[in-house]
C-alpha cells in the first residue's frame, strides 16, 4: 500500500461509474513489448470492471525487444509471445501498430480519449561512454547492432564493416554475451534462425576472429546470468579465453559477491574457462576484467582502444567501485560496441527523469517531478518505469503492480472521464493522422507471410525489415 498523494483534480472523489458497460474504463497502453502486454493482460483479467484496452506501437509489429532484442539463436525465449497472443485475441483489445506517440498522436490526444494511460515504451537509446573517439566510424551502441541483426526497420540500412579481425565489446552483461556469440556463429547456425537476411550474409562472411569483452569490475561483479556465460564455452567455432592472471589479479584484491548464487557460479564458470587449453578453433571470445576504455583512436575510423586497469574499492552502501590505476594498455581493434546500458526517451508532456532515463513514478503511478504528486490517470510499466534491468518475466510482476494501482485509483474515484471516450473517436483520429496504421489482423498477416517465407528454409521466419513491406503485407490480407 503506498502513501502517494494526488493532485487537486483527483481529490474530487467522484466515485463516478467508470468501468460499467455504459462507461467502460478506457486505457491506452503505449508500447507492445512484454510490459505493455502484461499490463493489458492484467487489465483484461479483471472480473469486476468493464475495461477496454488500446495498445499503440511505433512499429507495425508487436512484442518490442522479444522481436528486436532477444538473440535469434535463442528461439525458445521468443515463444513467450504465445501468452501475449491470448491477450490480443480478447474482444476488448485493439492494436494500433505503426503509430508513434509523440509523432502521430500526442500525449494530450491520449488524455482526451482515455481514462488512463500506461506508458510501457521501453528504453530505446543507449548510454554513452563519454570518452574521446566515441563518435568515430566503427564505434557503435550495442542497441544499433542488436536492432540491425534482428531486422528492426530503423537500423536495417546500417552497414557494419566486419572486415577487421578484432572487435571490442564494452560491458559485462547479457547483451555483451549476445553480441559476442552473434559475431562468431558459423553460417550454418545463423541460417537456422530468424536473424535478418542482410545480417546473415554480413556475419557469415565477416573477417572477425577475435572478440574481446571488457568489464570494468571483477568476475564476481559481472552481470551475466549463468546459462549465458556457460554458453560461451560451448561455441562451435570459437574458443573462450580467460587469462588466469586476470582472475588472480582480481582475487588478490577481491571484494566479491560471496553468498549470492549467480555471481558465485559465474566465478566458478570463469575459473573453469581460465583452466582450459584452447582447442584451436578458428575464432576466439576473450573475457577481460578490471579494465575501462579511456579513449578510442583512429584517423578516420576506429583503429585502437586504450584501456586503463582498475582496482576495486568499496563505494559505500555496499557498492563495489572500479578505481582507475596508472597502468594503461592499447588494443588494436576495428570495431567497438558499447553495451553499458539503455535509457528511455522522453515523450512531450510526460514527466521524465533525464538523469535516470526513466519516467518518475512510485510503484507505477507517474509522479509530477516538481510536486512529487501522482498525476491522475498516468501510469508506467517495464523498462521505462524501472530502467533496463531484469528478464522478460520481471516485467510481469512489474506490470501487475502498476495495474493494481490503476484499478485502485478507479475504485477510489480518482480518475475523471475523458473528453472523447467513444471507442470510434480515437480510431477515426488515428486513421486521419496515420493512414498506414496496422491493426492486430494486419500483424497476423505479416506474421503469416514471414513464417511462410521461412518454412521452406527450415527457419522460424524470414523477417520483413522495411515498414513499407510490412504495411503492404498487412494490407494484402485485408483485400
Ligand atoms: C539485446 C537484448 C537481449 C535481451 N535478451 C533477453 C533474453 O534472452 N531473455 C530475457 O528474459 N530478457 C531479455 N532481454 C530483456 C527483455 O527484452 C526486456 O526485459 C523487455 O523487453 C522489456 O520490456 P518493455 O516492454 O519494458 O520494453 P520493450 O520490449 O523495449 O518494448 C517497448 C515497445 O515500445 C515501443 N515504443 C517505443 N517508443 C514508442 C512510442 N513513442 N510510441 C509507441 N510505441 C513506442 C517499441 O517499439 C517497443 O515495441 C533482452 C534485452 C536486450 C536489450
């Protein structure tokens, strides 16, 4: 139970009849990733109130990072969409794909049409390293590479120059693991996945032989999960390399996560990797610890990355910090990917915390950043609520918390009626502003055409990667 205060408008405890057959609770959910779908699912599972959910996504295709982030060689993880499909099949659910909030519709437009809005639009941009040379060609955000190999239409035309032999990945989480694997997967393994066609060709014919993953802290502070780390030791074409001296250097000054299972197992796995003799596979993935990039160098493109060696320090409140030493090292690399975190992008009119890159909230109720009051009718879920952490399932509990507060506010009479609550009114406005809107049946047509293209090749799907192609496939199903 929270002690959130509400602003003036909400104090008029109207106890109006929102949520009845005559005046169903109308909710806009912005974003169709896990957080959006779990929010919609929780709302539509309510047995007492009549509720209608309209979901908006800036892409014609739903499912957020399940489609555009999760690595293509992990197809089982993507099967979570079956749960979302059940939600989408409900009569009270509508999907408005290819509709960007902040472009086709404003926050004010949504306020005029809905009792409540749940923002669940994720963290679409990356955190920067803030070092010299970061803007050189050949230095990229992991977000760009991930979106490119997953066929996200915004990134499909980027050309990554994979002619170099060595690549550095900065970051010690699962995204870094995904990139490392994707860079060394053999053609035969790539071809069995839903990796975008343009990326299969580029990755399979790449010259990359050595991938170095750089962690600023030690082995026990790495954010890998155990299966993802273990998987690096099982790659067909690449040996995993962990220098024993790096682990020793770390344990000599060790402040490690004794007691926590995941870091403890990670340390065991890394110890086992460090004891291996390389099998002489054509490629290598090397894991380095206690190093931070201080500059990226090159005349016209990335040629080197300069690293400083770190030691560990207690930073207060149980934090373990990396502190730079005087020892430097330079690596020859042709590409640098930074995988050091994602952040949200603000939408005009919606409170935003620039520092955290999230929407300020208390347990899902959006807070007015100046007054620290809850803004009536405004909610947030998923990565844009809590930052880019946790797995897909984490968003389920997270969305449930948000929806419970939303429903509590309805029952307590804290929400008012919008100006234009009719279901047809928003549809009319959307079609006027975005004639290429794709509804759920349109997505099902895209889905069917992608699967049909994949079937003869034994692949789960061949992704459409241009918006125009997706709109066309969606339209073709209607005629
Ligand atoms: C590279 C990568 C790999 C991952 N792999 C795994 C994994 O293997 N297993 C696992 O459990 N978790 C994995 N995760 C984590 C998981 O993907 C996230 O926990 C989850 O997707 C977050 O859900 P979300 O709904 O908050 O955001 P998202 O999934 O990002 O969904 C946000 C949606 O909002 C839409 N949107 C954005 N802006 C707007 C706007 N202005 N208007 C309308 N729509 C908008 C986007 O198009 C998107 O569809 C991975 C994450 C990344 C980055």
